[in-house]
C-alpha cells in the first residue's frame, strides 16, 4: 500500500519522522559518564536527553570544602587540605592518598589538643621535661631508673613512686617531668599540694561535695602528692588519705614527694593502725628515689 507524499509508516514502537525532527531541534544528546577528581570522564555508553551538564569549578568546590571543614571544626583536615592546595601538589595525590593525608592530619591535631588539655588539667607545679634532668652520683639520681619510669609502665601496673630528699634537691621537678610524660602518653594526671588537698576535702565535707571531690581524685590515672608530711595529720586528714589510697589500690598510681624519709611516715600519719593500712598499700612494690644535695 502506498502512502501520500511517499512517507514510510514508522515501525511499531519507533518515533515518527516528525518526532525525530522535534527531538533533534529541541533537545541535545549528552553523553553520560563518571567524572573523576582529575576531570577525566569514563564513558558509560548511556545517553540522556534534555540534561545539560555544568562545568565544575574546582576552585569554588575546594573553597566550599574548606569552609565546611572549618565549620565542622576539623582543624587538622582544614589545615592539611589548604596547605596542599596552596602548594599546588593536590594532583600528585590519588584519592586514597588524599583521604589518608587529611585524616592523619586531623588525628594528629586531636591528639595534640588532648595532650595539651591533659597538661592544663594536671596543674603541674613546674613546666618540666625529662630531657632537662641532670644526672649525677652526688644527687643519687640514676638515668637508668628515670628511663625505666618515663615509659609509664608503672601506671599500667598500678604501682607507685616515692621521692624523698631535702629542699632544693629537685623532687618536685622530677615528679612533674614524669607527669608530663604520662600526659603525652594519654594518661590523666593531677598534681596536688597535700596540705591544700586536705583543706579542700574538709571544706567539701562541710558543703556536701566530699564524695564528688574523692571521685575526681579517683578518676586520675596518676595522682601526684607534693609536700607530703610537712605537718602531722589530724583525724580528718588521716581518714581522707585512707579513702584516697583505698580507692586507688590496685587501680591507679601515686607519686608521693616528701622531705621526710619514708621510715618516718608512720609518725606523720599518727594513728598506728591507719598508718599500717596506708603504708602497706603505698610502699609495697613502690619505686623509690632518695635524692641527695641540691638540684
């Protein structure tokens, strides 16, 4: 059968001649593929009609990414990504390498902030460093002993350090240096003057916050008590010390600093029964330093 104007009838399911003209005039066939970070396109073999792809402005995209990182407080990622862009080396990274790079930077940033906060919370008496310690036989300070302690394995083993010596022998500085190292290794540390701590606990008993203060002390991995035994203890101080030691026994560590030799601590504590109970828990397996002379 012949059709007018010799136009062939379209096969079933296919667009007519007029439809094809309309599509060609009013639509654009856009090749659809996968766009990678470097701008290359992997063909998918599929086509889409009526979709117009916009050219990606990488500078704008990077600025938006930096702004989002800043708002989310990913400071390490923000700094690492910004420095990479400024150096023009972003193209030398694969996608996996870039993710690893900025993730490592964020990890380091958060670790450093955590250490800094632990040092602030510890309230050290001195800003001390193990590297600045002076070792000598005259002071009875051995480098090997300090090296064994600064790995803080004594904290893992819940053992204690007792440092005794005269005024000016460097006791507090050594304890602070070990405390700083413990903070760097991720431990919670608190440095306390013993007399002031007892006074604070007495006030806490009066206002009802005594248990809260004890709990704060118990949470510390390492508690440093300075100037232990400057004055004899009264009944309240003995009871508080007994509770502190009992809470920490087998769980966490102490560094006790005193001008008084350990064998005279019984006299300082006073009550024989309580003194026996306290010192039995402190002295057993403790690392001891008996410093001589001045630092």
